[in-house]
C-alpha cells in the first residue's frame, strides 16, 4: 500500500489507502476482540505442535503476503522449527 502511495495515485485511491494503513496501525496497537481470538488460536496451535496443527499453521502462513495473520502463522512455524531442532 505504501508503494502505491509513493506512486502518487488519484486522490480517492490515496484516501482509501491511507485509511487502510491507519486501520492496520490501530489494530497493531489496540487489537480487536476478533484479533485477540485469532492470536490465541495461533498460540494454541503452536503449543499443540502436532502434524495437524502444523498443517493448519502452514495453510495460514501461505495467506496474503504482509497480512498480520500470515506473518504470525509464519512466526509460529519458525518457533516450532527452532523448538523441534533444539529438543533432544
């Protein structure tokens, strides 16, 4: 979105993009109840760590690039990978 803004889009496009960016920033600092539920579900999947839980995390990690859910699922998978290589 920021790259598009750098390209000097039409005024209406610019306003909508700025609003989307503002919503993302607000969500990051003051997460909604929905995002809290999603975040907790990701934590549970990570804690379970079963092959099925990893499959769900992998599917979520293949979502829209840059989306918060995609990033968080990738981070959970990375932590799982670190834990599995560190385990005896």
